């Protein structure tokens, strides 16, 4: 396991640096969750409970042990529902959390065991086309992650494919197809862009290469979320402290005033080049990356908070309306600590940013309200199926259901859920060794579209008016998201996906027969049904059928591109509602996604 991955996997042990602990947050009293119900079904136990005021999430305990996956950095869930799959009989309790190290008392225990079904269980979904519940939130649209943007300037190849050209195309695609507004990436201050040098002890700035990468993304409508890091060599307190294959320096500055001067000079340069109003309206500045992990910050917590203060001041000294925030932390860390710190230091905090992998984001709104910062934007500036490089969990249909689960869970309670990353052109721990290597990207090397990409395409197709839905029967891990377009089109996303990574390749006991009833209709409709599963919209499966080579040949690339489609489960049909209702029945394996669209 790599150093970076070990750090992420062991974040709870490493969040307290050897050089000192973060000051504890104020104690918060939480009640034990009430109304806990354990409902058994075929292949699962579904737990539900009543919300606890002040909670940002909930830990589920099975037989006294916190339920978590081996590759999930935060096991707590944000919602009052958890579907436990792939287990036997167990006793369950639930505890609310107010912060990452503040857990309330356990609920009274409940006991249940999954059922065994002789026939495929059914789930009944009802959608009311006449009942709009809200404007559909699209948490994926504000931000996407990317490998360091200097990679766009790279003229090398991976698997015979041009790195810089394809990464640029991938980012352009995020803007064109999903309407993504901004991109966040590491290492804008690293030495490969030649930003900072000292000559005869005096700083020399050169922002020309930063201009080149920012001009490129601006040319197709993206704006940067400027992650201020890592440390230029000549400014580092200890330039031997590095991370990643490209040796990003993670040391605090040898001179915090010189660091602040660099930040001020950069922001002032950007304002001169692109216009101060452009920066105020569309850009933001994030202080460092995951300083709560020793692998990304070799200093102490207090040194990070000092870095935050001087950086925020440097940004605001250019213009007080420029946005700056953090802590840009791994696994929800240091959010409470930064809130407490800026309350004392007076530093600006225009947004709160943190990261999580393998689970839906927690709900930090109660903590913000507790600190008097209700309404502060919450940005999840990294999120995905796994924090581990070269882990294949996200390359198939499991990644598609995971993406939809997280997007729907967070919709309406956060401002950004930034998928990490757009493209498999990524070199943190070395460049891709083969086509499907467990890369973080929505797109492969060669810009083939993974099932996760197709899932986001289907979510993007939903209309602006979210519709009321309900689910009955033995639904297990089946979820629904429905919306209406102004022209009357109805889109219904239905997916079946567990968080249990051991079942990523499928679990027959979790397959369901779905009966979808859409009411509030009139007239005749064209009906289309798109599907993502092992056999549909799954370019990994197509590649596996071609053999076991690391990379496609020149003859295979066109075949893969031709097969890289968003597939229909069956040809389109037409249907006329009966008494304003249309009923469709279909089988839904696990993992799988269906998108049914009704067009008048």
C-alpha cells in the first residue's frame, strides 16, 4: 500500500499529528436515537430511526462494532436509514454524532436477520407527476476534481494516448455535458510551474505557466477553485518532505510572511489578468489540501491554522469580497476545529470544505449553526467511491449506483459535491499501468465513459422540477429520483446499490422486480428505458471480453469507442395512461441503474 493510501486508510489514528493535538471541540450533548426499527428483508436488514437534533450523522453498530467498509474513511451515515447487506443475524444500535470525535449515547438494541426468498422480491415505486416537491438540486454541477492542471501541458503519452490533450478534453467535456462551473486541482504552486524562486535571497515570482493553464480552462468556460499549495522549494522550511510521484513539498513555509506575500502577489496578478469582478463572482481560494494527514502536511496543527490565517488575510487584502475557505480536510477532519479557530482569530471563512470517500457526505449544517455560521456554503471538494489508488471498486456498475446514492443524499443540503476526478490521466502514485486500473476518473485514458459517467449523464437528464416519490415492498437498496421538464417530459431514475463493497460484483439476493407507477399523466407518451448494469453501458465489461492485455491496440480503440454507449434495455415504445396512470414492471439487478423517460 502506498504512503498516501495508508494515511487515508488510517486517518483516525493519524489525524492527531506527532507534533501536537488539535484542541478539542466544545462538548455537545446528544440524545440517543429513538424509534429504531430493524426491518428484515431478502438479503438485508433495513434500519430506520428518528432524527436527533444537532446530529451531523449517525454511527450504526452491529453486535457492538461500528459498521464500516474496509475502504471507507468515515463510516457514519448522514440519513436516518441504513441498509445492512451481506450479513447474518445481529443486534443493532445507533448513535448520533455532533462532530468527528463527539458521539452520543447508543439507542436501545434491536435484533434482526436477513430473510431468504424463494422468488425475486418486489419493490413498488410511485411517482406523482403532478406533485413538485422542490427545484431539483444538482450538487455535481458546481465543481469537478482534476489531476494537477500542469498535466494539461504534458506532451507524454499513457497507453499510447496523449496525456495533456486528453485531460484537457475531459475537462472540456465536464463543462459541455454536465454544466460544471469550476475545477479544483492540487499543486498550482509546485515548482513544475516555476512560480517562486529566490535569487540572492530575494523572491522572484513567475506566473506565466499558471496563466497558461488557467487560460486553457477559461477558454471552455471553467473557472478554478484555487487550492493554494503545495510549497515552492525555495520557500519550504524542509524541502525533503514530499508526497506523490511528482514530489510535491508538504512542508510549512520557512517564512510565513513570505508565503503571504506570494499568495497576495498571485491573487493580485490573477485580478489584473482576469478582472477583479470575475474573481469575486466565479473564483475561490482554498487553503492547502488535507493538512490533517501527516502525509500532506509535515507541520503541526497550529502551524496549519497560522497558514490559514495569513493566507486568508493575503487573499482578502486584494479584495474583501474574494472568497477563501478550508480546511480542505480528509475524512471530515478539522471542520469543528477550524470553526473554533477562526472565531478566535477573526480570519475570514467564506466556505467550509472537506472530503469523504466510500459514503454519502455527512450533514455539517447543525455544526455550522452551533458556531453561529448558519448558511455558510459547504463544499465537498473531493468525493468518490474509494480513497485508494488502483482500487477497482468504482470502474463498474457499483460505481454508478454509489454516485447516484451520494448525489441524491446530499442534494439540497450542500453547495458542491465534487467528484474526484474527471479523468484517469492522473499521476499521484505514477501514471496508469493499464486501461482499467482502478483509476479515480469518470473517464478512462482514451476518454471512454465509465458507468459512473453514464450515471451522471442520466442525473443531468432529469428536469428542473423534482417530483414526489414513494417506495413500498421489499425495496432493500432500491432508490428513486424523479423530475419533470417544462415540456412535460418525466424522467425517473431507479437504482439498486448497496454500500457493501464485498458485493460490488453483484448479489442475486438483492435483485428486485420493480413495479413503477407514474400518476398525474394525460395523453400518449413515448417510453424509453436506459440501463447501466454488467451487460449494459459498461465499457469495462466490453474491454474484458477482448482479452487480458494492459492496453488496447490501434485496432481495438475504434471498437471500444463504438461500444462506449449509454444503452437502452429494450427499444422505445409508446403507451397511453389508464386513468392518468402508467405502470411499468422490470427486473433490476444489484448493482444496476434504470432511467425511464416519458415524452408526451
